C-alpha cells in the first residue's frame, strides 16, 4: 500500500487558486482511475478533476465553497502497489506550478519563525490572565405550537388546517372546546382569511460557486467604480413594425427579437463614441479603447447570472446576431459555454425582458466602463406631428434605455450624447438596416 497525494494541477493560465463547487468522493470511498473527484471553479470556467490513480480516498481538501491553491493538496488516495513514475512526475510538476508567496507573506512567515522573546513573554502573560470561557447556556426548549394548546377534535383540526385557519384565533365554545360551529362563526366574521401569510421556515444557504463569483464581482464593481446612470425614452413603434415585417418574410432564418436590432444600432453608434467601448485597467491606470465590439450579453441561468460574449458583433448581420444570441444563451444555461466564450467582452447589454421595469441602474461588468440596459416596452398615448404639420394623439410603443458608466473614464455629456445617437437610430430603423 502507498499513499498518493494528488495536487491540484494548473487548470488555466494565470489561475492561482480554484474553488471547490462539488465533491464526487468522500473519505472512505473507492475511486477508479480517471474517476471524478471534484468540480473546481476558477474565474473563467468550471473544471472536472479526475483521479490519476485507483484506490481508497483517505482525505479531501475541504468543504464545498473552500478554495485550493494551484499545486496544493486536493485528495490523498491509498493505492495498492506503486504509483507510476509518470503520474508522480505530473503531480510534482503541479506542486512546482504553485505561485510563489508574496513578499508580505514571506515577511510574516519570517516573523513567526523568529519571534521576539519579549513578544513571547507578553503572549504568555496574556494567556495566564485570560479568564476561563463561560459555560455554554443550555438551549431553551422550543415553544409548543399554538394549536397544540387548543381543545378541538381531529376533524375540526383537519378542517381548520385545510382552510388555513389558526385555531388559536378562533373563539371556543363555553367549555373551551372548538367545534365546527365555532369555525363557521369565525369564517363568517373574517371571510375565511387569517389576515397573514403562512410563515416559511428559515434556511441557510452557503454562497459558493457561480453565486460567490457574482457576489465578489458585483462587490468589486461597486467598490471600485464610481457609477452614474443616464436614462432616455425611445419611441420603438417603427422599430417594432420593422421587426414584424422582417419576421413575416424570414424563411428558414431565425425569428428576430428586439435584441439583434438594438445590438446593430449600438455597433453603428459606437465609432463616434470610442470611450464607451473600452476597458479600464485599475492597476496600470490605462484605458484601452477597442475597435471591435465584443458584446457581453447578460444571461440568467439556474445557477446565476452569466455573461457570454458575441465576438465582433459589429461585423454580423441581424440573423447572424440572432443565431449567436440563441447559441450562447443556451450554452450558458446548460453549462457547455467555453471559458473563451465567457470572457473578453468590451461592452455589455443587460435586459430583463418583460420584467424590465420603467428604468434600471445596471452594475458595470468590470473592467468594462459601460453597460446598456433596455427596459420594458409599454404602450402610451403621445402627441405626434403628422406629414401635414398637424399635431395629434397616437398610441405609441415606448421603451427606456438605461446606460451606466464609469465616471473615471466616461463623462456624463459623452454618455448622454451616445444614447441620443442611439435614440435616433432606434426611432429611424431604416438607418439601422442601411449598410
């Protein structure tokens, strides 16, 4: 028998650590060669880790939600016989790939290894003076359910439960017992409503995996980026009419939603506003204004928000955009999106569709400097000037466009001017379709 410590290999360029998002084994389990050990999440993707040897799992590197450094121990496996040399070499290479500790960490380790004698003296005195911890209080028994104190037959209790009635709220008969007649009187008085929603049990959910990444990214974005949001109302009546006409004659091409038209309008407006299609490096203090538009598309999945990227959106027609939107959204939702499809965006669009509300203040997808949020389309009466110059009231379809920007890079005037140009394109869809 031999013990084999499997070190976490380098699973992505520039990755220093990975988070455990699922264990497929536990201590005591037998694992086959190439059997699944764990799912590890990096900033870019989730990677399935497989065992290079067969044997019995003796130890694992923590719980779901913990992080493991590249080159650190992931599992310890008891192996029958000798571990092949090539496996040992690969495992040692993984350990060698671990990033060197930062200077601060080295200094802290040196301080710990060479403590000052006076510090030890102070520490010893502090330990001696520390009072003994107080004993843990005995938890009080849980209070009995209010219904348990009420006198009622099983049939009355069942009827009350079916009606959602709290028996402690019902006035009992003179002998203190609740009968069906007392329930009838309560129903006639209250209409059968208890006046309060049922209480749901508390639950604790550990923040791990994609949800943890979202929390960290949102926190970093709000902490580091001075956001401002600008909102403008757009008349999308003609754009919706154009979209309907295109869908009537699409043949075997994909059905168009509003998004491909909006993306095309954004790409047409951006050349005059390069500060919008940019990324800001906080550490280097460098803004990169991108020529190509790699458009992030915020997508809701069962695990949380993901942002697949439409590469070179400026070079795609409406139907190519529609195909990419559908393909990438499906890949994000079923977990098949590749790491390169989830990174490298230069500008993001986020939409809640019919839940879009009147206006939104979206959070920037750092290190980008802007994010655009179309809101819900509503129908309202508007004053419209006809070809004869006469003003009249018409029912029009209106949609608000929100844009949040990084005020370190984008001035308010530039954001407003960009949205006004976008508004012109949206309200004159022939300009969107023109080459």
